C-alpha cells in the first residue's frame, strides 16, 4: 500500500506543506523577491496574507516559489488552455470527386469548391473515378488532375502527385503557407 500512496502524492501540485526543499527562493504577490528562506518561513508569510506558497520552478537553484492564490492561478491556467484549444484549427481533408469526362462548368464548380476548402485551411483530395472500361483512360484523368493543380497554383501546392488507387486516381493538395 505505501507505493500507491507515494504515486498519488507525486501527482498532487507542489504547494504549501508539499514543498520539500531545504531552501527556496520566494517571490511575493507583486513580483518582488523576498530572498532565500526555508519553506516553513515562506509558509508563515503566505499564511499572513491568506494565500498559498506555490512551487514555480524546481529546476532552479534554489527552487523558486511564489506566494499567490493557487485556486485563481489554476483557473487562469485552465482558461488559457481552453482559449488555445479554441484557436487551434485542425486541417481536415476535404474531397472533390469528378469523372475524367467532366464538362467545363462542372469542372469549374469543383475548382471553386477546392479553392474554398483551401482558403479555410483544409487539405483537398481531388479524385477522378472510373467506371467499367473507363479505367483504360488513366492518362486523361492525370491530365485533368494536373490541370486542376495549375488552376489552383495561387492557393495550393501539390502534396501528393496524381496516383492510381484501384478504380480511382487521386491527388492531394495543401494550402500554401
């Protein structure tokens, strides 16, 4: 049982009585250095202000602790993490499908779709599908995909050149940086 107890205490934050160093550098709430002292002395100062003693950096020599409201500090950190996650955009792969015998208007619609996806920061997988004996015309499909790559040159760069996968030929485009 003592092993489990030890592991549990390692996961807990290093605050107040849990700070186990002989000497620590203490920083006040306003950022002023109070100097190097024992954790007990620092804890007394933190208790006077009704705040917590929080270990900021244990890599420094001596370790750095700060007097602050730990609950508020933890809330602020979680808030920053939430904001960072909200701003993060994961690049999805969107697909535009067509046949090698596509008409000009339909082709332009696919190009505009791809442009929109790329501007949103997503990758685009352009796929040409073959049915039946159409598989013999892979050269025409490759010409079509290369034409699409040149039409989207301004907003995209080819990440994977046209290649055949079963009854499809595909090409991967990613937004320009």
